[in-house]
C-alpha cells in the first residue's frame, strides 16, 4: 500500500477527531452534565447491585431529565410507586412532571391521567374526580378512560344520577356501557317508595329496559312493584319475561311467581307452568318449588317421583335433603334413625353452602348482589351451578 494512502488516512482521522473534539468542546456544559449523569447512574447502579433499591430509584428519579425521551420512564416509575402503594412518591413524581416547563404539551394528558389515578388509589376521590372531570370537559384523548373512572367513583359514592350523566356520555363512544346504565336506573328505582312514587319507579324501570332489554333486574323490580301495587297480572308478565332474558335468574322469582298465581286465584296453573319450565331449564330450586306444590295439591308420591327423577341426572345436596324429607313423610310409622342422620348431614352441608358466585372474579356470596363487591362487575354474580342449576 502506498505511503500516500496512509497519509490521507491519517489526515482524515485527524480531521474527524478534531471535529469531534471541537464539537465536544463547544458543548462543554452539556458534556459536564452528561458526566454528572453517568456518575449518578453509576451511583444508582451501585445501590441497585447492593440491593438498596429505594436509594437506587431515588437516584435515578433525581437525575433523570424531563424530556420527550425520558417521560415514559418517569411514567413507568410513577406507576411502579403506585403499584407498591407508595402513593406520596407517585403523586409527587407526577405533580413534578406536570409542573415542569420541560414536559412537552402533548404528554401532559398522559401525566394528568396517572396523577388522577394516584389520587384514586389514595382514596382522595374529590381530587381524582376534579382531574377526570377536567379531562372529560377538555375532550382529552383519555376522556373515555376518565369517564370510566368517574363512573366508578360515583358508583362507590352511590351517586347514581352523576354516574348516569357520565355513563350517557360514554354510551356515545361505547355501547357496551348500556347494561350498566340499566342497573343505574334500577338503583334509582329501588330507592323510590313503590306506594307514593310508583309512576316515577315505573318510568325508571322502562328506561332501564330501553338501555338493555335483557335487564333481568328491571323485570324483577317491575314485577315486585306491580305485585306491591296489587297488579298481579302485570307482575306475572314481568316475572315470566325473565325466562327469555336469562333463565338462570328465573329461580330468583319463584316465590313472587307463586304469589302472583295465588293473588289471581289461578294456583292450579302454577303446577303446569312450573312443569313446563322444568322441561326447558331444570334447576334445583325449580324442582323443589314444584315438589312443594305437588305435595300440596297431588300427593307425596308424585312429588317424590319428580325429585328422584331430577336427582338421577342432577344430584345436589338440596335435592337430597328434599328426598330424605319426602321419604320420612311417606313412611311415618318406620324408624327414621338413618334418614335423620342423612337429613342432619344435608343441613350441615347446606349451612356452609356458597349459593352465589361471580363468574368473572370468583367472589362467593350467600345472597344475590347485582354489582360484584369483588370486581365491581354488574350482573356477574349468579347462582352457583353446583347447587342452583345443572352442570
Ligand atoms: Zn366479581
């Protein structure tokens, strides 16, 4: 290789190095800052390796500049603080970010959302509510998330009118919220006096069904309202509607249904209707209700036959309890020592029975909740299939 080539190469390298040094020299202040930063990172790394995580994080947070490249890291740190329950740190990190003149405007809405979530997690609902409301009013790009949070806040406060107002705005963007709005109407209707405010309650329940025609709760409340108002015919129609809406909830109104037929003086029709229901969607409560009616109107034999037939396909403790009871009634002259043991055992099992369960989060309850206390889902709690409906 010629000496000329190497000369040119050395010249090129010298120029490049000079250029770079010049640039660096021209940015001496920036370099000093970078050096400081690396020193601080090294210190942070030392803390991290020495398992002093809190000091490491503190060092990183203190020295991390706020700009468009680092703001995601700030947000991630804030979320981590919140997750660890360090809500003061999360709040101050997000507040500092918001106050910083270096935070580009386009990122402010992200930080606002995180700050409001910090207040929410800390239970400072009024502060969270103010920020979420500002985001909705300002048509932030997170307005939808803000609306969902606002609905959750108003639900927790049982402020159903405010929850409804926000929910109706959200409905324009997401139709799946309609079933929740139906529950809000039911909540409002339930708070009314069925004797002095019956028409207002009727309007709310009709509105619930206009949001969600499958709203079982609205039909159930309509039925109970009309029953209370002495309109068993209208009540019966509302209760029967539940079979089409969601047959799994039909067991909830068996006593109401019986009362309707009783008030109408058509009790004989009840047995036929229950038989028809058993054919379509059998369940233990349905079979037990039918068994009680058969026992009263036809006889113990028919009732026992029905329960035995059902138990052959869907054995449940409650069904067993009924079988034992019927057997003891039909053989009153014989010794019931063994059957008595079975009955006591069934009673003990039933005493600890979890009748309802949330299909979303698994929350267990002994009575029906329309909103799950665990995951806050609406209409997610149902009768436990082991006892209520056939598997
Ligand atoms: Zn749940």
